[in-house]
């Protein structure tokens, strides 16, 4: 009787099976997404740990910074006292586990060079690096994506070949070399743009008094309400943003071109053409959006590359961000400061990569299966 009732219900309402199956598929997909995100979140911890560990031991292998800097200047007893105060007289494994314990408790230490706490350096200088990376990403998107689309729609023509060569040159050229060329052309010869700094001296002094102070000069200039300072900040940002952004623009150009060409050969695009859809609409509505998915995938990697390139870019343009400070501390062999900044960058990159993975998994269900 029960079997007959079930059978008749199924026949009377054929969508009941579909609804049941649809719910199961939805639950399966949601479960796959949760598992994927949990795995990616768990992998953040060993990634950061490996990088922090490698940096710690590499710096220790490089030598004792106190002896290298003050050896022959201070008497042996004062030198030994300094090494003991810095904890460099302890066994290396003891130093390592003490360092990990400090990291777990959020203590990044204090710089020997200037006595600043690393957390304060990250807040102040990190804002400058964040500002530079945002400018550079805008340059990369504005330059790389449209040129990649143009190259794909003009395949094997002179313009396409020229853009491909340009993309290779932009990616291969050292960022400091591009920065020096930009300074020579636009700052020295043409005199259009300033060659160094985040703002002029007058603007920096004025923006010190803005409240609330964000340490991002663009926002501080807007809060201050003086358009001349805003223009000054933007003019100082042009050359560093171009130097760092063009590197990533070359990557985006090639990536968009290759993926757009593949998408234009796919079946659904051919079907759209067969229906009489114009080529412009085929590219814009059907192919171009899907070609941008891989760009989202590599954004995390490109941000990591930008943070690495920021060391050279900020040094070249005296842009006082984390990269600039890291170069100073490396030159002074300041273990504590270098380890603290790199640990922060490692966590930041890991978190950004996790967020990008989550976004890509939501956009492209194939990633999480």
C-alpha cells in the first residue's frame, strides 16, 4: 500500500524527484565549497611557518650583526653584553623557539636601528605600501586588460606582435630599471613629475596634523580639504605606480590575450555567432567576461610579486613604505626588524591568497571539485 502511494505520488508530481535531487546537488556543492575553503585555511599556517623559519635561519647563517657592525669598535666585554641583551648568545634552537613564541603572542619585537616597535612601523609604513600597491594595481588593470583584449581581437597582426613583445619586456625588465628610466625621462629631462618621496615637504608637514590620520596620504589630503596637496600627492605617486604597475600589466596583457583567444574558440561562442550575434557583442558579452576569471586567480600571486617589487620601487623613489624600511633594516643587519616585517608580509600574502581562492571557488565551481 505504501509502495503504491509512493508510486502514485511520483507519477502525479514528477518534479518531486527533481526537487529532491536538486537539493542534494546543492548540498553536495555547498559541502565541497566548505571543504575546499577549510583545506585552504589550514594550509595558511604551514605556509607562514615555513617562510618564517627559512628567514630566521638564513639570517642567522649570514652572521652576527652586532659583531659585524661593532667588532673592533667596542671592547670585548661591551660586545658580549650587547650580544646577550639581543639574545644572540643563546643556542640557535632556543632563539628560534623563543621567536616563534613571540610571534604566536603577536609580539614582532623592536628594531635595533631606531628603537621603533615593529608593529608601529607596520602601521605607519604599511599604509604607504598599501597605497602604492593600490595605485599599481590600477595601472596594471587599466593598461594590461584592455591591451590584452585588443591583442586577442587583432591576432597575428602587427599590433598583436608588438603588444606581445611589449608584455615580455615589461615582465622581464627589473622594476628598478624601469623606475630609473621613468625618473630620467619625466623628472629629470621633462621636469613634469617629482622624482622621489610621497609628497612635497610642505604637504607632508601639513598632512601630519590631519585628523583622523590614516597614513595614506591620498585619504589624508582629501580629509585635509586642500586640492593643492591632493594634486601634489597624486603627482608624486605617478612614477612609482607606473614602475611597479607596468610589471604586472605585462602579465595581465598576456593572460587576457591567451584566455580570450581560447574562449573565442569555444562552442558556446561559435553558437552565438551562428545565431547572428555581432562580433563585438560576442567578445563583450560571451568571451571577455569568462577570460577575466584567470586574472582573478593570479591577483593574489601578483600582489605578492608587488610586495616583493615594492622593496626596489620604494628604494628607487624614496617612497617610505615597508619595502623602504625593510631595505634599511637589511642594510643594518637588524634581525628583529627584518624578521618582524617579513612575518607580517607572509601572513598578509597568505590571507590574500586565501581570499582570492575563495572568490575563484565561488566564481568557478570546477575549482572546488
